[in-house]
C-alpha cells in the first residue's frame, strides 16, 4: 500500500504538470509515470522528445518552452522554477541559446545541467559560404558562441543524443543499460534520416535559401544547400527597412522567390518580402509542435522540414 505522503507527492506532481501544460498537447496534463526514477527537464521540444525516446518509463520528462515560444525571446515563468526545483537534470542546447535556463538552473541546488550542443558545430554566424554581391548578414548577429542551432543537423543530433545517453546514465546508473540501448537504436534512425534528407534534396544542391533567422545553417550545410540570408539579423527582432530593401533587391536579381518563415517568429517581414518579389512563404519549423501530429517528434519535424524545403525550392 502506498503511504499518504507518497500519494500527496504524486498528486502535487499532477497538479504541477497540469498547470504547466508544458510539452503535452496544450491544456492536457502530461502523464506522470509512477515507475519513473528520474525527473528531467528540457529547454526546447526537440530535446524533450529525445528525453522521452531515451528515457522511456524511467524518466519523467518535462519541457520549459511551450508551443509558439522561441528560445530567443523566452521569459521564464514561475512554474519553470517550480519544475526545476523537483528535477535532477536540466537538458539544454547551450552555445548561448538559452541563457535564461542556465540562470534558472544554477540557482537550484543539486540540479545537474547538461549542455548537449557545447563544443560541437563549427559554424559561426558568419562562416557559411557567401558570394560576391551577397547580402552581408553578419551585422548584428548575436550568437557569441557560434551558431547554436546544432540540433537541426541530423549529423550533430547523433552526437547530442550520445551525450544525452551518457548524462542520463550518470544521473541514474541503475538504468544505464536501458538508456544506452535506446540511444543506439535511435541513432540508427537519425543516420537513416540524414541519408533520406540528402537523397530527397539532392536535386536542389547548391541552391540558395532565404530563411527567417539563422536556424537552419547546419541543416542546409548537411544537405548541400547554401544559406543566403536571414530576414532577422537579430533572432526575434524585426529587421530594418534598409536591410529588407537590400534583401528584396538581391532576391530579384537572383530570381529567388521563396522565403522560409518559422511558426515561432513573426511572419510579417516574410510576407512583405514574398509579395515584393512575387513569390511565396513556406514554413520551416526548428522546434516542433506537440499539437501537430505532423511535427510532434524530432524525426517527424525533420521530415516535415525536408518536404517544405523541396516544395519551396521546387516551385522556383
Ligand atoms: Zn534560433
């Protein structure tokens, strides 16, 4: 029989999860598995998905960002501190993506913080290939530790998942075998995903892509596409009129008609540019969405982005 205090703890966990609405579909409480031995919190949804995949029943996974939130503009909520207070592990990307999470996490005694992206991904914000006469988008980019969007490369995702398996095993050694064997199976899926993406986009190799912000540099690099410019030189901030004008001129000169926008950032500028060049806006999703069955896991989100790229480039 379970004691009254254990019951109260479980009830409290349910209440906290319900108020979080966290990574579960909006408004629905996340299921709390009574067998879970480790409570782990991810900053963004793709990392939460990896926690679920690797953690299985042994990990109670939570996510700080809710659908529609961007890590670039996120302001922590009181419930974020609450959930971190119960957790053993905080899983971040690092590389300057979520400084707010690190600040929050370091204030919690005994919480392990793991940054899966630290030290991997060699792209700076200005290191992708540029050509003479291209838009210079270095100005104002504010990712001092290099481009932090490493999770959007399946190749780098494999390294991140390996690190996650190691972190879970250190935090919960009794279940290390389970974490490692799940990560091995999942890494095979990630490797297959990379092959699939390269094959699907091979037709468009060398094509130049205009995105909302610099989220997809690593992904485009992996599949042989070249990032041309981002609409938002500062992620989450609207660009200047002068910058947009230069971008529109460049797109007209090079007959680039598709603007890739993102669900978490304002589509205003993308819409204006697309109508200026007589083109279209196509969505790429760097974070996924638990409420959308087409993007509710990392693998599905990446396949969605692959199809969106093919669609956006195919019509030009
Ligand atoms: Zn970003």
